[in-house]
C-alpha cells in the first residue's frame, strides 16, 4: 500500500519537477555561454584580435 501511495505522489509531481529541472539546466547553460563569450572577448581584446560579430 505504501508503494502505491508513493508512486501516485511521484506521478503527480513528476511533470512539475522535470519542468523545473529543465528550466534550471537551460539557465545554467545560458550563464555558461555568457561567461565563455565574455572571456573570449576579453582574451581577443588583450591580444588585439577584433571580436566576431554574432
């Protein structure tokens, strides 16, 4: 009986949990991309290479 209750609770909340997790990964990937672009622009400016246009 406890297993059935646990599975029902899991199924009710699983969609929301996955959606939250997906949003977290997208935000994290965006932050990493922004940091990498800033770092690349900084390195390019230090060595005198013009930045690329996105």
